[in-house]
C-alpha cells in the first residue's frame, strides 16, 4: 500500500511505544498522515454549532489498509478529488462526543478494543476522551505526541520545497513592509502589509511580532515607528500547514553605534551557529555554542539565544538545550533566533531557518538577514 | 467595575446553571469576555512545542474583580496596551497540564475549590481536564457552552458595526472574484482571489465553498469554470473573531432557463423569510416558512433551507428548527441559506446575513444577491 509517509518508521515507532493503533486529532498530524489532506472548510477554524469539527484518523499498527477517518459529512468530495489514501471515511457529526463514538465503533470493528491506543491528550477534547474511556473500557490509552513528532523529524524533498518557498516569501514580505512604511506608519499598519504580501504569494498569514524603539511592547499596536528607532519584524505564515518564521531588522534613519553593535552581535551568533550545523553535530553542543557566542559579545544580560526544529509545528524535533545528545541529520529543518533587548535601543533580533544538508546547512529565505532595512521616506 | 459584556446577565445565567466560576478556554469566549482581547501570537495557530497555547480565563460569579487569566508569559504587554480589564494575569507555560495547574491554584486561592466550575468540555484538552479533576477533587464540573452562547446572543452596536462591515467586504470580495475569473480559471484560483480581496480589506480569510457546473465537488480544486457553467462562491472570513458567511451565484455566459428557475426559487425563499424576520417572530415558524416556500417552488427533492445565528461562532444562538419556541429579538444576527443541488445545473445557492432590528431586519452585505454575476471575458 502506497503511503504518503514512512510507514515502516511509523510501525517501528508505534511498536516502541507499545501502541496498536494511533488515533490522531490535530490538524498537523492528520495533515501529515494524510499526505497534505485536511478538510478545507475547517483548516482555519474549528468551532461550529454546539461544539467543534473533530476529525479522528485511526491507523492500526502495520495495517494501514484498515485505517479510517472520522470526518465531516461534507468532505468526501474533497477526499476523492485529492485521492486520500485512507480506505474508510466515516461521516460524523461535528461534535467530539459523536466523533469519539464513531471512532470507538471503528476500533471495535477492527478487534482492537482491548489494545493500546495512542492519542494526543493535550489536544483531544475532554468530552471525546470521556466517551473513548467509556466506550472502550478494556483499552489502554497512551500519548502519541512523541512518536508522531519523531515520524515528522526528517523532511522529505517535497516538504523542503514548500519550506524553502514560503520562507523566501516571508523574508520578501518583511522587506516589502519595511520599504513601504512611510513616516507616521504604526506597527499595526506595517504588520498588515506583511499579511497582504504573504497572501498575495499564497502564504497564509499567522502572526507578526514587532516592536519599535526602546518600548518593549511586542505586538502590533498604534505605536508609530519614529525617526531613529529600530524596528524588528518577526513574522510567521503557513502553506499546506508548513510554517515559516523569519525576523529581520530595520531602522528609520541611521542606526546608532550601539544598535549596530547589538545587531552585529546577533548576526555573528547566527553565523557561527549556522557554520557548525551539519549531520552528526549534537543538538546540545549547537545550543551551547549559540549561548556562549552571544554571551562573549558582551550583552549577555540582555541577550537570548533560541534554537528549535520547525515544520508543521513551531518548536518540534529536533529539540536543543543543554546536554541534548541527539545528532543532527540531513533533512531536519531548524529555526535559529538570537535577540538582544536593550533598554536604550529596543528589541534587536535575527531569526533564520535552515535545512540540514549532507554537508552542512542551507539557508531558507536569507533575504535581508545581514543588513538593516530602510524605511520609506 | 466596568466590563465589556453584560455582567448582570452573566451572573444570572451562571446562577441558573448553578456555576460559581466559569473557566473559559475557547478563543471565541475568551475574546468575548475580554472585550476583543486575545494574545495576537496565538490568534491563528495554537500548537507549539510539545503541546498548545492554553489560555484559561476564570470569572467567579458576581465577583469579576477576582477574575484571572492564565496565559502566555509574552502577553502582558499586549494586555496592558489593550487595557484588558482582567485584574490578575498569570503567566504560564504553553501547555494544558501546566495551565490547568495554575488555574486550579487560582481557584483554591479564591476559596472556590469545592464550588461548581463551568467549563467548555468539548474544547478543553483531556490532559487539562484530568489535572483539574485531580487538583480540585471537591469541585463539581458543569458545561459552560449554553450560558456563554446565551450571553453572546444579542449583539451590541459595536459588534453589529463589525459584522456589517465585514459582511459587506465578503460580498465585495466575491463579486471581485467573479469579475476577474478569466476563461480557463480554476476554482482554486478564484478562491485565492477572494482571500486576497478580503485580506486587502483587513478581513482574515477562512474558507470558500465553490462548485462549478453539475460536478458537486464543493472545494477549491483544479476544476476549470467552463462556458455555460454556474458557479457558487460561499465564502467566510473574520475580523476580531466575528464571522462573515455569504454565498452568491455567477455564470460563465448566459444561465440556462432551468438555472434561472432554480436561482429565482432560492431568491424567493430568502426574500420571504427575510420579510418575516422581526422581534417576536418564533424561530420554529421562520424555519418552517423557509422550508415550505422552497418546497412549493417545485424542486423540493434537490433543495435545502438552513437558518442559524451568527457571531463569534458559526451556527450559534438563536437556533432554528421545527418547533423552536424562541422569539427573535433585536440585535440577533442570522444567516439564511437556500440551495438547490440539481444534477443538470449544479449547485445553486444564496446565503445572506441579516440583523434583527426593532421593526424587521437589516441585510448586511446584500451586494450582488439578486443577480447572476458575470465572469471576465
């Protein structure tokens, strides 16, 4: 059976977790396991009528031909059009309890009612969980998060293509927003421009963190980007569920010597970390290198270095941190962030996304990373 | 204490439900109770790191001065900038179990650990609910959905302003998409145009249902809108959490006599129902009127009439259906939908939003409802 994910890896991970069936609920994991498919009507909102759209995808270990999707009654057409591999689609009400009852029935039909069922307990609604416990009293329930995250850790070429394209779009949208920000523009207006630019390129806007000058309010607001002030634009969007997250700096007028010093310290940290990323490098060592490089730059008290995997979830595998023993592998995608929050200058930050390659790493969307963007006059 | 909602009404509804404290989790209810406030970073995506952003807003009955919001550590600045009324903000991890522990602590601090706590059980993650049950063994848990929905049922003038503006934007976006659809355009391209138009007007795109010609696939796809085919565009978006939902018809070339007949039947049903909407009219009677008018038009087997309240949730109060005894009140907002799915013509549908006024109803975004839109040549 042809699957859009690594079926053998899923079987192995489920075996390690002791799971007989995974029952996925989150948009990111359903999308991943369904090869990009998700009911379009509920891609961007879930609440409807008295509850919410509750898709439940059941995949028995080593038996994908017995998989099922409890979904909305209106999604059969799209599933057929997109050639969804899941053999059984079970139309249900858009209600967690009803969907859980239908899933429990499908699990019993497959003889797995006394098996171990892996769930996303931090997402699945309490009412659905209560129904599953009641309807499947002989089942054991375990957490699916870690093995599903592991399944997604190495990106395939098609995933890398999407991430490459949307990260470039994000970087371009940020530059366009800087360039078009006329005197008097508020951070809310500048953020809106990013949304328009992303949308025009088919990337669905998600957020902008922004702060102008020494005020540390990191949200779009009525604050005007004033002369001499630095501005950071840290924007995210998505396409087919894949996330982009880029931060670039601008200044209205010339940045002060101190602002330049902070920017250079961030950039040097990013560069040093990027140079160390390659297959086999340990996550813990990469993390320490970033922290130490930033600290050595002399603004330690105001600085923060952060590094995390990226994909369908912001901050996914690989996980970094002191002592993390995991070696990097080609196909992993990583977000690297360095910021310095200085009371006189404001919030200076650079964030890049890179993909680990066989020999090092490839920057995705590097546009504008080494320069201060200039605002419209 | 000045609250952005009707505090006396909430107290009364909570008293009827026997609730001592409401602990809201959904974006729509937190937004409503917080007067529009929601942490901007997580407005459009929740999953992060090993779990999800889990805001929990606690409001004790008749004691709003003891309310609290368990939220992200990064949202204090925005809360202050937007003058959020909630007196205590409790920064937490972005994890349901951690947020639930922090909420349980806040509930104990208020002496309500043996009280009745109203929750949104169809949304709150199972892991958060498990923590609340464990941490508050003396508490009783009840469902908050119905009284929070009731609290939102009558829209205030500011809410009506938003709904009026965004429904007009939706109707304009649909007309622009029809007008710009050149020969060879796919339904996916036409849908993308709606997204761009909405975004340009500050409305966040959510979905487009669309179907070209007799094929009943109701999702954007590679299907080309061909000569002579009808096309419906049923699009939704949101601003500040408020939803818009409009459907208009177009045809590439002249609609056939049968297509015109179906369209006229839909329009006549919509018109007749709208003429009957006024304060005091019973929801059940309105529902029956729509169903009977459509049936009398002679395409009963292919037709469907649907009517529902609208606001921060699609399909909220007032609820319609056979025998519904609730009388309409000024300030309610209603979506009215009539469709006929005919095997020879395709999917013909009109959907309008109206607000109940003291003397009848006001159409929001009526642009294009009585005509067939024409495609670009």
